């Protein structure tokens, strides 16, 4: 039982630490995607 609670605590703290980092990364990648779409919207011909 003790090992399970330690494992759950590890998962909890990893989420608490990595959630803000991941959200920043997602926002950054979305901005990148938006910029590339704007660049690619040139008239083809």
C-alpha cells in the first residue's frame, strides 16, 4: 500500500510540475502553426 501511495504522489507531482510547461509548449506550437498558415496562404498559380 505504501508503494502505491508513493507512486500516486510521484504522478501527482510530475503533473503539477509539467502541466504549466506543457501548456506553454502547446501555446508556442499553436502560434508557430498560425504563422506558417499565414505564410502558406499565397495565391497559387
